[in-house]
């Protein structure tokens, strides 16, 4: 098991800088394996707002900004999901 707390800090710090117009509330990190057997990091970024508040251009480059920083402590491919707090809360109550 890698240091998931360090991974969370790196993700939060990097994305808060890149997505300065939304408020990131939490970062959830889960280690996994994809269908090819490769290690992946499933990263859920919980934010305040709606999906409309996310800038698609910044979303497309988020992994590119994260990967060099994460590779230093965990070589797995990061798979990012941005989830609004409202959506997470709805899922939790269902």
C-alpha cells in the first residue's frame, strides 16, 4: 500500500492551482488494477458546484499536470473523476 495521504495532498494542491474557480472539498484515492492488469489510481475529486462549472480544456490536461508529480511516489496511471458534492450526497443517500 502506497502513501495515499501524500497522493491526496499532491492531487489537491495541483488541482486547486489549475482549477482556481471551483472549490475542491475532498480527494478520494483508491488503488486498483485495470482490465489489462496495470496498476491505476482511481481519484475522485469532490467539488462545490455543478459539472457546468468545470472548464473542459483544463479537465483534458489535468492528468498531464498530475502524472509527473505522482510518478515520483506511485507509478500507476491516475484516472480522474470530478464529482459535485450534490451528486456525491445523492449517491450516498440512495
